[in-house]
C-alpha cells in the first residue's frame, strides 16, 4: 500500500505522529475533567464551567497567541506552551491521586491548560505549511484532522478505563507524560528558515492586521459562522456524563465509550475525507451537507433509546464533524499567506475551539433547567437550518472548490 505523498516529508511525518501522541493525553484529560467535575458536584450546570473556563482563556488570549506565532520561532513557542501544560497536568494528577482535588481545582487547571493552548494551537497549525509544499497543504490537513481523531478515540476510552480502575488522577499523569514527549520531539524538528515568521510590528498592530485580513475574507468569516452554528448550539460533550450515567445507565466505562464514539466515526470516514479533499471540486456543498447531517446526528443522540444506538449515532456525528472540520481548516490555511497564518489561525480557533467551550456553558445551563435531552434537541436544529440557508443561495461557501486559485 502506497503512502500518501505528504508522508514522504520526514519532518511532517514526525510532527504528525507526535500530534497523535499529544492528543491522546489531552483528549483523555478533557473527558476526565468533565467526568470529575460532574462526579464531585452532580451538576450539569457546574460541569458546564469546564467549557466556560476554556472559553474565557480562548477568547481573551487567542489573538495574542496568534501574533506571537507570527513573530517568534513557532517550534520554540510550541515547546514552551507544552511545558506549561505539562506542569499543570502533573499538579492536577498529584492533587487527585492524593485525594485533595476539588471541582474548582479542575476548572482552574482547564483555564491554565487552555491558556497554554491558545499559544500552542496557532503555532501548531501555522507550522504545517512550513513542513509540506503548498500544493499538499490540503492533504496535510486532511491527514492531520482524522489522525487526531485516533487520539480523540483512544483518549476518552483510556480515560474511562483508568477512571474505572483508579480515578481521574492517573489520566492526568498520562497526559503529563505525553506533553513531555512532544517537548522532546519538537527539539529535533527541522523548520525551513525561509518559512520562519518574521513579523516585527507591535503586538497590537499585528493583531489588528490579522483581524483586518479575516474581516476582508468572506470565505473565512463565513466558515467561522458556520462552525459556530454547530459547535455552540449542538455542544454535546458537556451532556455525555449525564446521558451515559443517568439516562443510559452505562457507568464510567460507558461514558468513555460514548466519548470515543465520535472519533471512531471520524476514523472510519478517514478515507472518504481524504479523497474528498484531494479530488472533489464541490467541497463547499459537501461541507454544508456534512454540517446539516451533524445536526441530525446530534438530534438522534438526544433521543437514542439504548446505549448501542447512542454509540452508532455518536459515530455518525463524528464522521460528519471530521468531513466539515477538515474542509474548513484546509480552506483557511490555503486562503492565508504564511506571514499572517498564526494570527488568522488564532482568530479562527476562537470559533473552532471557543465555540464548543461557549456551547458547553450555554447548553449545560439550559440542560440544568430543561434536561439534557431537551437541550440537545433544540440545539441540533440550528446547524441544520444554517446549512440549509447556505445551500439555498449562491455564496462563497457553497461555491468553494478546495483549490488555491478559488480562494483568491
């Protein structure tokens, strides 16, 4: 079996494998955070504070992280952010294993880890085009996104098993270890000098330039709006502890399985996603269809009668999310010049990562009043309606072909 051409680049292949390892620990910790807060408080609304913590750090610090990614060595910036996250994970592991952890400790750790990630993510994504030829950026993103889903699959599943065996503390210890591995691997990663960022304006001026670019690129801000329609209103992850434990009576292991099911669906869809990005010239329409189906899957998850059905529809939800996310991320990377890529990525992550965090707060609060089924039912209709409105008229998203020339 022939490897995709993008994997013939040594540094990208090393980076690709390391991202998977890092995400295993990170995604396991996210699942453990939700479970631990719910276990300590018994409150869906309080569990939503995990998302609130993420949202606060993302929305406040993302523009600064993007500006730094365009003026500092992106590889070194990644190392520094990963080291901070390592310290936070290690401290939370100690508190939990010693039996001293409280809900506010978990929420604070989420703030600190997400703060580190706001500097990590723009540099991490902006680094990709420096490791592959421009013609292969779409393939690189198409490979990275589903591959990360392998970690998202293994992480929550691992978290469920470790929580069942000894509690969340061991999950955090594993996360700290994976951060250490990424720091070490980044030390040997080679980034071409010609691709190193060279921004020399003031930080505020750099941030304004990034915001101005996004404001004048209809494709980028339309994709951000489409992303938010799904991630804010159909934020399902905050509801999974209640759905798995209280509604479907599946326990902590069942919670781990249900948290992993979307990633399993994304992995099963990997070949289709890769081929779509590589060959299809109707990517805009595919993106909109995947967004609508995402909403339909979320609706089905809310009303799953048994655990097995919930696993299947959660897998479909992940497959649709992988398709839509890959097309969106590739379009943003292709549509952005390298000297602005960190800042534009930072603004985009305010929707791609901030959206789910805000959604956790809103959906969690709504679920605290109306219940998880009602909250997810109402929210699931939003991406369906928004995607349908884009499909009904000619626009830059519907006509997106996935080529470099089409974004200019």
